[in-house]
């Protein structure tokens, strides 16, 4: 996830459940027109505040995040791994979690801590990396669509919303938006087949035994 787009994550006080069901084998993910994207900053939906994930808040220490993860996900230290980036000096704490979101299977939460103050500044939530091989990636596609619909139900900063944007030949940005403080959320699906229809419509196509990955940053 590149630069500032991957710099923040959803507020944990908001419920993840979205009543939206995908029943077709080919799922249409519609890119927003510019006028619709601008309206996201003006409509009356509840405003989204990017402050952390679940009980973890940006600015926390690693010890504080570990404690919040144990409470939120009922895991222990054996479910956590730590690695360091030798280039920028940041530290990543990975927490392996089962059933973060219904239908998406096992996932992981990646907490990033800065070099100087070692405080939490970014969180990634990833599905697909820890999952056992599935008969198809249809469940991940459907779950990603529910998350996209969930984020689109909130108000975001004017002109900040993007959705249904191809990144490369097997990756699509399903959603990105910024809150009133300029902190961002992105939802990306990787390693997925898609087709471009009329007016830039993106259609995600399920495949058998393909390691699709869904990431919220």
C-alpha cells in the first residue's frame, strides 16, 4: 500500500456488519462518477473518523496495542509476531485472528510503529494471506463488496472518495476516502481477475483456487 493512502485505518467504535449480499458469480463494482465522489463530502451520512482499529488508537505504544489486541480478539502472545524494517526503522506487529469479518475467513492485523517514538501510526487488516486454500475466491470477493458498501455509507472529505479503480492487471482499489483531518482509509483487492465494461465498470470474476487478498489500510 503506497504512501499516505495506506496511512490510517477505520475507527473501531463503528460496527463492521453490513446487510448486503452478493448472489451472482460475477460481481459488478461500480466506479463513482466525479459528481458522486464530490457529493460524499456534502451529504448527511455520519462522518467517518479515522482514529485506529478496534480498541487500538494511533499514538499507542506496542505494549498498549498488544493489550488491546488480546482484549479485542481473544489472542495471546503466541498469536503475535514482530518484525523490523531495516530501511526505515519501523516495527510491525502482526496479530493472527480468526473470523475478523463474516465470510472472509482468517485474517491478520498489522500494526506499524514509528522509528523515533515507537508509536502506532498505521494499521493494515488483511484477509487471504493466512487463509487455507479455498474452493474459490468468491467469498473474498463478496466480503470485499460488503466492506466497500459499508464505507460508502459514511460521509467523507469533499473530493476524497475513489472507488472501483484498477491499479494493475490483477488489483483494484475498491474504496479510498479521507476524514475531516486528512487521515485516510483504503480498501484494495489483489490477485483477482476483473473485466472492464462500459463506462469503466469493473467486474470482479471469481476463480478457483486462486490466492486473492483483501486489504484495508
